[in-house]
C-alpha cells in the first residue's frame, strides 16, 4: 500500500478538484503540489496507524500528519475561507482513499473482518484530521483577530497623540483599515462598550488605557457618522450615558475627543452639539468665576436670599428683553413684583444696566 501512496494522492487531489467547487483552480501548480504532499503525509500517517505503531512517540508519522491538518486549517482561515470546503475535501479524500486502498488490501488477501476494521479506522482517522484542521482554523482566526485589534488600538493612540500624518497612515495600512472621511469621538461607559460598538457600523476604533479619561469609561472613534448618518449614531447611544463629540476629518479626531472629554467631565451626555453654549461658557472656569464676581459685585453685600431673587429677576429680564409680563410669567410672580425688584437693581447698578458691555457680561455671568 505504501508503494502506491503517490498514485492514491494524485487521485484524491483530482477528486477534490472535481467535486469541491471552491477549490477549482486553487489546487493546481505549486499549491496542488503542497496539497498532494499533505495528502501523502496524511495517508502515510494512516498506514503507520493501521500497522499498529500508534503510541505516544511524536516522531511517528501520525504526529506530522496531525500538524499538517492543523496547518491546512490555518491556511484556510488566512485565505478567508471557512472550514466547509476543507471538511468536504476530507470526506471525498476518505472515500477515494478507501476505494483505492481497500482494493489493494483485497488484492493482498486481507480477510473480510480485518477489512471491516480497516474501514472503521479510515473514518476515525479522517475525524481526527478534521478536528485538527478546525482547531487550526479557529486558532488562526483568534490570532489574526487579536493582532489586528492591537494594530487598531495603536492606530487610535497615534491619532489621539498627534503622531505625524505619515506615521498614522502607515499604521492604518498595517491594520488594513481604510480611512473614512470623518471620525467621531464617543465616550461610553465601560459596561456599555461592547454592546455600543457592536451596534455601530464600520470598523470602530477603540482607544485603551487613556490616562486623561476615567477608568469607568472607554473611547470609541466612529467612522463617517456625519451628516444624515449622525442621527443613526445618536439613536444607538440613547439612554446609554454616552457623549458624542462632533464629526471631524479623520486625522483631526483629537478635536472631537477634546470636546467629548470636556462634556463628559461636566457630566453631560448625548450630543455635544446640544451643549455648545455650556461648553463655550465653561471653557475657562476661572475666567468665568472672575467675570461672575465682577458682574454681580453690586449684589455682594445683600443677604443671600435677596441677592438670589434679584439675580433670578435680572437673568429673566435679560432673556426676555425687559418685557415685564413675560418676566413675571417666567418667575411666577406679579408684574408689580418685577417692577419693584427692577427698581432695586437699577438703584444698585445705575445707568450701567443700559450699557451693552455690562448687559453682555451679566448675560454670560447669569447663564450658568
């Protein structure tokens, strides 16, 4: 039987090419030679097993046959194929090998009961090869996935840390990531990261180990969530406690992250576009505090309760452009109360309440 292995291997490869459509044209030339050698190795391993030399010695032909099957599975994964075609090839190979080898066995005078055991051994052996290939396929996918995930994480870090454009583009190439038109930074609670990422389209980048962000949150960089697509992004974030920065050209995503980070620090959620006024006003907290102190200085010597009522009245007066009835309705007081309070404020501020610069300072100071 061993003497006829090359011929059996050729017949097996020919049958696989003829009966497995996805291998048509793939097993010719150098690849066909590799597969032919793998088939011979598998058959040789089987004959060693059938000859009673199983044992635990890794030097027997059985060990390299299993390794060959494992590597075939990894090769299928690298070529982007499932194990379906390979497992079909094993079944076809078992059939052809059994037909050829059983004919040799009969010609050699092997008894029927021995031949039946031989058949059982053939298909048990094919099961072992199949399992080894499935394991190789699974391991390759897992390894490839982990490697690419690390490359994508490195790309996210380069984008956020201001790496040179050429370096970032090379990182994108290494990760096999096609740059989008825009990226949007989204800060997500750590517990929600997996489900949010799974709900978003495209290859979403995830930044890890950011020292400028709290441990209970993670950062996602979402491709092409601009224009009409932004509504879909925001719908995915509803009620999840996320905050989405603006869409920016992909190389400028740091600007989106900075805004989202500030909004997150302020306890905001949803769309940063809905919080622009607050974000602008709180961009420099110390400057805002100084402005408030200066603008509200005339109220500083009043009792806190009185100062608070006058400040509320002044805020509403500014927002309603001095319309007394509207101010009264907003504060749930009588218009005469508004008149009384505004007289108090004019006594404190004098003519400066008619000065545009003072009005601007008071509007900003009373806005947050």
